[in-house]
C-alpha cells in the first residue's frame, strides 16, 4: 500500500508502535496533505508522535462507527475517558478506580452509572480494550477480565498522551448538534454547499469512505459534476488512492481489483455471509425488474423468497451455522449485510434494492454438487475479481 492508502486504512500511525511505517508515511506527507486539502478537504495531523488523516465523511453510516462498540453507553464512556486523559500529563499513571469515579461524576447529568451492573462493566471493558488497541493508554498491571466478575477489580494504566489528537477539530460550534443529521444540515446550509470546493469535498468524501455514491436523478448537481469531470476525478483517485472509478446509471463506485494494494474493508471478503450475498444478488438480477434509476422496490416476502431459493439450491455448500439457520433469520442476516454495504435499505414493509446489487453476482462452478461443500462462490464480474470497499473511521 502507498502512504495515502495506509492512512485511509488506519485511524492513525503511531511512531512508538511502528517507527518504519511512521517514517515511510512521513516521507509522503506533503503530497498527501495537498491531496487531502484540495479534494476531500481533510486535515492531516503530523507531529513527532503520530500521523493521522482526519477522515470526516460527507454522510454518516453505521459502519463508520467503532465496530466493537454495541451501545450508546460505550461512546459516552469513551468521551468521559478522553476528558479524563486530557487532564493528565503524558506518561502519567492512573488507576482504573480513578477513571470510574470520574466517569460517574461526568456522566451523572445524563445517566446514572451503576458499576454493579454486568452490562455497564462490559461497556467499560469494550472502551478500555479499544483505548489500549488505539494506543491511548497502556495497561501495566491487572486484567480487564476481572471486571466480568467484580466491580472492585483494579488496574494500573499509563496515559500515552496521544488522546489529545483523537477528536476532530471543527471550525464551527457543534455543541447544539444532537444527531449526525444536525452536522450535515449545518454544512449543507452553507452558502457554498452546492458549488465550488464544498461540492468537490463532498464527492471525494463519498467515494473514498463509502461503498457506493448514489444520486436520485440526472439533475443532481453532484452527479452532474462527477460525470463532466469524471476523467480528472478518476485520475486523481487512481494516482493517489490506487483505485478505479466506476460510473453507472445512478451510482459511482471506487473499486480496487489489485490484491496487493487492498485497503479498507473489502467486499466480498471471503466470509460465508458475503458468498451468500453474491448468490442472492445473482438471483435478484434474474428475477426483479430494475427501474430507470437503477433501483428496485420489492416486498419483504419477495426478498425472503429470494434468499430461500438460494438456500434450497446451495445450502449444502454453506457453513454449519448458515446451513442450519431458519430461512427468516437467514434473510434478516443477509439483508443486514446488504444494508451495511449500501446494497439495500428498508422502506416501511418493503425493501429498496440499490444499484450496488447489480454490480455483484456469484455462482458455483457448473460441475457443482452438494457434497462439494468446500467449493468457493466465484465472482462473475469478468476475469478479474472486483472489490468494493468501505473505509471505517476507526
């Protein structure tokens, strides 16, 4: 991977953790900074401790969160941890009990923290594991596993000092924002939101951070810009991010078909779930009618039938968990996977299939037999396997 791909792949590069990688990226900092500032409009942080590309998205999606977090409380505890670390000096040690006292006091206006609750302690465990993996803290003594059984478990941590670079700087007041839409609405309300640099920033952010970039009609101004300047956009993305721009009716995708330079989370990823999604996409291509904007609206019953049809035909080749999964639960799991990859979305009691569905399809070899359970689903997009990509912010 080149240096920009590394920063798109990672939340940050810490010098103390990987000096070789740090200096490799640092050699290209000027080039990356120009690209980031001129096109997606991102800030590059580079100092003696770390290098970080602040990947602010145009739109918030669930996959951009911290994947190990499972509740809102996890994020609240993380915010309290960051505030706690801000008051400590670099390399200053602290006890877990000091942190838990701070969390109780700081979050009291919004929620009562009960450390006797197992679920609350599990939230703390997830946050501290994330903080340790991210390099915010170092665990010197104790084990987080002890928190599973007792609220009185004690641990000794060290503040690394890099937590001050975790939060993103915004040039406007965000204290009144309550949802991601509040942020997006504020940006869209700007006088230059639909022209000039703001439009360019929005287009590149969508392409670099999301599996797909959609528009509703040919009159969409972002789509109009992308179509008119597609050669320049494609060249910028290929030269810097090493990915190909695919432009379709109603959608654009950033595709990486070079296995040696893959970055971000890839689809298909080799999991049984993505294999089944490929099979379902192939079935849908053959059995549903596509609208002129590249979408299709089907009932939930029709989607379950599509998944069931694939299961009836191919279930013998699937892993034990998917072979034994009831059809309704299987359909829910596959639909969630497709929504995560911006292939579908729920609309009341119906499901809207998005243009990404038609870009992927899968089949087993023509000589497939049920006993050949170890055969892999083969991608049918030409001779080369294409990879759609999404980038997590964490």
